[in-house]
């Protein structure tokens, strides 16, 4: 850096201030060809869907947007767009931070009672925390040996569509200096899909699970029967679950009516609120570990490996804890 450059920088900082001196001063040059009105027209066009203007595209591409502006801009009173380039379109949209070629998803709240239902779920999680603390203060080994033994709280959900995919050629293991990763043939076989129906006992960490071909009312009732046999007859079983049709069907309701009063109680998550169900984290762990790149020879093998994972979890149960907004549940 020369002496003159240092002097010029210091003079600009003294005149304009340190922050403003970092930007370049306006320089002499040709006046902008594209008018401000034309830029506004182009940005407004980008905020509409391409299909509304007769294109088969769902979203704009900058190339398509430039071509449309060149064709329809001059008739609309913007002759400066007659030679609009694709790169110029990108610059104009960047100035307004408009990205019509991208999609960012959101979740619409379609349940008018979302907040009360969420509060009900959080109160259940707070109850779990209080029962655990009570058991810990009494020095018991597990919540089952305290007053919580007469209550079981289960976080339940299904994971449908687990694919049983098989290989067409044996996998090749990693070889130092030759292949650092497992080598797998691109072709595969589809053997069908299975559904994992699982529930976590939030007080003990034990996982109750069955693997079925489908997840209708009869399969859901089979899972409820599994819970019924897993706990003493005087234990109240509270289940946190979503609004699947099998959970509120006539067949399920008839079976629940036949059970002793207070044996089963359901707490439903709000619509589009399955993230409030704690077992979703368990399914995420399953997908990121056991099911990641899994290959099996049949659906029977897939079922055995899923149940083996559940058995491993139950050898050393993990207590799942919910913390989000738990302090708001009074």
C-alpha cells in the first residue's frame, strides 16, 4: 500500500466518518438505462406466479423472467427493458431481496384450538417431570416403585412405509488405500414396506413396539392389548397420540368402551402438531441410525432388525425429557 492511499483513506474518514468512508463514492459514468419504474414493474412481475401468465412453469427462472420482460415490457410502457439481460434481472431482484425461484415452506395452523391442546400436552409432560422428581426425592430406583406405579404415560405414534430394500449384488467393504467407503451396486430390489407402532413409557424409558404390514384400527388395538398386558390391572394408562383415523374409529372406540373405566385415557396432539409428541425424536434417531442405508433380504429380516433395536434400547432405557415451553404449563 502506498503513502498516497493511506493519506486518501484518512482524509475520507475525517470527512465522511469511518463507516461511510468504507463505501465507494459515486463515480462519473453513464446514467442508468433501466428506469426505477421499469424495475418496480419487473419486481411486481416476479411476485406473481409464472403459471398465472400462461407458462407451464410453477416458479419463475431468471432466464424466463428476462425473456418475458423483453417481450412484454416495452408494450407496458418500459422500453428500457427491451434488451434486458438475465444477469441484470438477478441484480434487480437482489436489490429488493426477492427470490421467486425458491420455495420456503411454512405450516399453517388449521386447528383453532391449537394453543389449548398444546397446553394440555405440556401439562402431561410437566406431570411426568413432577413424578420423576417425586420418585427421586424418595430415593427409589425407578418411578414404578413410587406413587407413579399406578400411572403409565405413553408417547405413541406409527412410522409407516419403512421400506424393505434388498441389494442385487454383495456390498464391498472399505479397503485402505483403494476404497475408503462401502461400495454398493446402484440397483436394488423392493420387498415391500412395514409399519413400526411404538410407544415410550415416559416414566421408565421402556419402549413398547410391534411391527405390522399395515396400521389400521385392528393393528392399533393389538398395540393397546400389548400395553394392557404390560401393566398391572390397577395401572391407569395415559396415551399421547395424534389424530389418525384408526385412533378414533368405531372399532377402536368399541374396544376402549369394553375396558375397565379409567384404564385407558387418550391425550391428542393438535392438528399439524405431531412435533409435540415426544416419540418423534425417537423415530428420528431410528431413521438416522438403524434405517440409514439399510438393506435386507426380506420384510421378515427388516422386522427382526427393528425389534432387535427396540430390545437393545430396553436393556438400558433412556428417560426422554421435554423442555420446550414446559415452564408455561401450570
